[in-house]
């Protein structure tokens, strides 16, 4: 039976890809399996706990925690789009993924990444409304507005992914099918294609860049007003209390936007397999695991609600 490499040499169109992962060393793969399994379990547990805690405690039924629930759902989907397949590859001799499976993985990964990017911008606006317009907050962030903002983030994120995945599905792959990555990311697929990928690269820069940069600018403008408002607070305790409500969000934003911009906005000429893998691990795996800890579990209200929930068990 011919191997995938032999089939490609005979000129057959690619029907499956080989995901090499982060290492080809069996011993290192075993270590990576344990490491990423632990991360996945922590990410799932943390985000599910956040969802249960917020849904069960009526005191947390506010706009900030509504968006936090959305973030937890996204992070569960984000990690689940790549880690299970990667774990299977580390304990299996079969590293292949079908073309349709590869495109599906690309679609869901970009979808959840885009939605999270947009949602972080929405959450920045929520903090702006709470700190800069506290008296009008209940009107500015009434339930219908919150639902509309969240729905817009989901719709735009799914549409953004549809553009990239749709364009990738039109490409031909006939030279090679080995992906030097742990999942089917856009850039490695474009590197493999034997078609002209100029339109794809423009879409990544323009469409994907608009999502990232647009959300980042929304966040940046929100925080310019937030900082100006905080500086006008006379008491030191008041300033610290106002800033503490934003500190965790800023940490998540820095990790997510920083790595995403380096990965997708920089020109393809600066592409590096190792850099791309490291950045993908940071914003696609580590960040979703840290979000419940950094953004939620440091929150006093959430911690109190968690203690109450644990006490009932």
C-alpha cells in the first residue's frame, strides 16, 4: 500500500494531511501528551465551573458576567477544536487528518478565535460604560443591548471564519501534505498549496486584520476613556477599586491580541514554523486555560459564589 508521500509523487490530489505536531521524538511526544492533557482538563474544569457558578448565583446575573459566560463557552470550543486531535496524534501512529476534517478544524479554530477577539472588545466597552457612565450603566448595558453585542460578536466571528475556510477549500494541494504544526492553521495550509494564494493572503490581512485591529482599537479607545476617568477620582482607594475591575481583562487582552497580531498580521515573508507553533500554543491553548483564573477566579464575587456552590455539594 502506498504511503501519502508516494501517492503525492504520482500526482494524485491530496485527500488527507499529516500533522507532525510539536515534536517527532516519541519520548517528547509522551511528555507533551501529559502536558496538554493537563492543560485541557484545567481549561475545561475552570470554564465549566465559571458557567455553573454564574448561572446558579443570581447576584452574578449582570452584563459583565453574561459576557464572561460567553467567553467561557468560546474557550471550551477554542481548546476543543485542536487539543483532542493533537492528543490522539501523540499516542497513535496515525498522524493523518482528512481534508474535510482539516478544513473543519480550521473553520472552528478561526471562528472561536475571531469571536473571542470581538468579545474582548465588547467587554472593554462594558468596563467603559461601568466606570465612565455609572449612572447610565443599566440603560447602556440593558439585557437587549448585551444580547445584541454578544450576538454580533458571534455572527462576525463565524462570518470571518467562513471567508477564510471557504477560500482555503478552493485551493489545490498537490505537492505535499505534511503540515509542520499541531493543527490545520491557515498559514501552514497556504504554504502547502500549489494554487495561487494571493487572494487568501489578502483576505487574512484585510478581513482577519479588520477583526483583530477593529476589536483592538475599540479596546484601546475604551481604556483611554477609562484611564482618564480613573485619574479624575480623588481618593486613592477609589482609583484602585476602579482599576482592579479592569486589570484581569487587560491581562487577557495583552496575551490574546499580542500573539494574534504577530501570527496573522505580519507578512508571510516573516513566517517561522517554530514561532507560529509557540504563538498558537499561547493564544489558542494557554490563554483559554488562564482566562478563568486570571479574569474570573481573582474576582471576589466569583470566589464567594464558588465557595457557596462548593458548600452546597
